[in-house]
C-alpha cells in the first residue's frame, strides 16, 4: 500500500465520520456547554468544539462534544432523573391511596363512634350513674370491634359470643338477686352452653352476627387493601435500574446532546421500547394489580348494598335492645329452664316480684330502631363513588407507566422521520415490544435476561395475590385469618396477622383492656364480680329493671 492510497483511505474515513458535520467544518460545542453547565456541572474539560468520539461507551461514536467523564456524569444523571420520575409517579398513586385510606377510616370510625354514642346515650339517659358500672360490657364490645377493624388478631364471632355471655351473666344475676351471689362459675358456664338451645336473647345474637361480621371483615380487608396497595407501589417504585436500562436511558435522553442533536426529541416508539425494557418487571404486576383493584371495587360497592354499612353498624344498639327485651319477656321461662338444666334451685320460688314487673309492661314494648337518614345514605354513596373512581384511575397504572413516562418528551408523529432514534436524527424502525418481562426477549434497546425476574417485584406480586385472595374471601364473608383450611399462601391461614398485611400505626382506642390475651367467656372482670359476690351492687340488680323500663318507654 503506497502513501497516496493511505492518504486517500484516511480522508475517506474522516469524510464518513464527519458526515453529520455540516460542510465538514468542525462545529462548536456552545450548545452542549450551555446545557451542561445548566445542569449544574463544571465546564472544566468540556471541549470548545467537537472532538472525535472513539472514547464514548454508551453514545454512538463519531464527532461529539462529550468526553468520557461527561458521558459518565450524564449517564449517572439520567439514572437519578429516571428513578426520580418513577418514584414521583408512584408517589402520586400512594398519595391517592393514602387519602382514600384516611377518608374511609374516618368514615368508618365515625360510624362506630356514632353507634356507640347512641347506645350509651340511650342507656345513660335513663340509668345515670347506675349505668356506669356496667358500661364496660358495651364499651369492651366496641373496643374489640375497633381493634378487629384495625387489624388485630381477633376472632369476631368469639368477640360477639363473649359479649352476649357477659350480658347474659349480668342479666341473670340481676334477675334473681337472692341467689345471684350463689351463682357459680360452673353454673354460668353451663348456662352459657345452654344458650344455643334456650336462646335467652331470641334471634338478636344471630342476626347481629351474620351481618356485622360480614361488614367488619369487608371493611377491614378493604382498608388493608388500600394500605397494602400503597406499600406495594412504594416498594416497587424504589427498585433500582439495571445497568442495561441505565445505558438505554442515557442513550435516549442525553446522547442526542453528545451527538450535537440536543434539540431533537426521541422517536415515540424508541422511547416506548426503552421504557418497556426498563420497566419490564414492573409491568408484570399488571395482572395481579388489576385483579386487586377489581376486587376492591366489588368490596366498595358491597358497602352500599343492602343492608348498607351504616345500617349494619347502627344495628348493634338495635340488636342489643332487642336482645334485652326478649330476655326480659322470657325471663321466667328462661330462668326456670336454665336452673333445671344447670342447677337445682329452679323449682323454688320462680316468679320473684322483680321479674314480674317488667313482664306486665311487656305488651307495650318497642325496640330501638335505626333508619338511615337521606344524609347518611348520601354520605355513604359519596364514599363509595369517590373511592371507586380513584381506584379505577389507577387500575392500569403499571401497564401505562412506560407510555406515561414518554408522554410529552418525544417527537410528534409528524416528525416521525426526523426524531432521535438512538443513533441519529431519522425514523425508528423496530416495532414496539409487548408488555412485561417475557415480551422483552427481542427488545432492541434494553438487554434483559428474561429468565431473571426482579425478586422484590416477584414478592410484591405475591402480596397482591394474597391481598386479592383476602378480599375475595371477604366478599364471601370469610376472614382468611381465621380459616382452618390451609391455602396456597403461607401464613394467611394461621390466624396471625402478618405485619405487611396489617394496618399499622394505630393503637387501640381503649387502653389497658386492649392487651387482654385470649378471649374467654369468663374473663378477669367476671371473676372479680364473682369474688365480691356477697356485696353485689344494687346497680346490677337495677340494671335489668331500668334497662327494661328505659327500653319500654321508647
Ligand atoms: C457514576 O455513578 C457510579 C455508581 O454510582 C459512581 O461510581 C461514579 O463515580 C459516578 N461517576 C460520576 C462521574 O459521577
Ligand atoms: C371516636 O371516638 C374516640 C373516643 O371514643 C376518639 O378518640 C376518636 O377520635 C373518634 N373517632 C372519630 C373518627 O370520630
């Protein structure tokens, strides 16, 4: 090869390399310098005019204004910015979920408070100070309901059973003051076993249980769903970019600058392929996420269905008053039966003067009644519509995220042949990839090992499944925490509340009682009552009478 041939070759190469350079003249780096310092970086070492770009490792080689250091700096910047955008998008979803959580939580607790206040007012008004020593029975019921709702590991049916047992005990003792002090634990235990057959409270316990348990399971699962969904968004939005994704993002966002094409926007399909590649694992959340949202929408709409949630919550005082009235009406028959079954003192003086009086009035009995006002019905409807529309908005979040991140940042369709395609200003020919990891096998922009799904995201997909399962069960009135059957998901059938599925950060409303371990029909309080049985308070005796007179008057 002689010298002229070498010279020709060299000049050919340089002509081809400078093809982008208008007229072969060396271009100034003024634009890049301005852009670079605008990003807050020092201009030390930034060339004044284009240099040959063999050193570039991400951006296409050829004449460039970017040094190796600039390329690395911009690459790091592109990663921080992209991760910031993903987190930002996630934060707006989290904020929406949190707002819905707070709104629903407030609504539900206000219902419960209203229900409890109503019950208390009705009893206090008539009993005054005499109500107080017995108020604990009712207060504990509401406290347990709140704790259950906030995620405590309680069996709601047991809570209700215990409540009726305690109420029965109080009423039994009050009905027969002469022997009240002689009522033993054995007797009371036997009496409680007889409630199934003797049904001292009539239908009230059963009617309360079926509807209340269902409503509480649904409300609790719903609030947990809002919480879990927000947590999942937070965790997934923090998953770091892969190295390959970082390269692709750099090429998409800042290589045009290095190439002297800073004003050229990326081609839309090019951007989509980069995003779909980078967010491939995230898109795999789609199926389970949609299913969760779908189930939550169903649960939300169940709140308004008959009997509506406010009706159910306010049925607590209604059913309790029903129960007490039933008990009063049937006190003689009931006590004689229960003494026959559980003790030998039934045959003696059955009709005491005390149980006679309420009986005379029994014909005029009217119970408490709750009719939802138009205002409360409207409030519930607003709740449901509000949360539903917010949930619908985020139903396709994961699948829409790649396009959302491209929107506003890409070339318009009229410039489809004059956009940044990763190499130069032209059109972008590859087709747009499908969603999710498995569809990225031929992604031309992001190299991904589709056999290595992101672990964090897999875990979140699992949590979505568990939460959906919980909500579906709630729709059927089942609380998965208390299912005996084992299911596919570890921990969910064990009766404990895994901490990522619990609503956290709220302490029980009523203090010391909250730590009571296991619910037994004869709790410490009952023992105490028995221990001091010889000085049974007149208030206990009066309670039944006054309850009756109070309720009769309504
Ligand atoms: C870019 O980020 C990597 C990894 O965080 C870091 O080691 C490197 O120093 C950064 N380079 C520049 C120029 O900021
Ligand atoms: C409900 O009542 C409790 C105390 O009885 C109170 O601490 C709480 O703030 C009330 N909640 C709402 C939502 O009204």
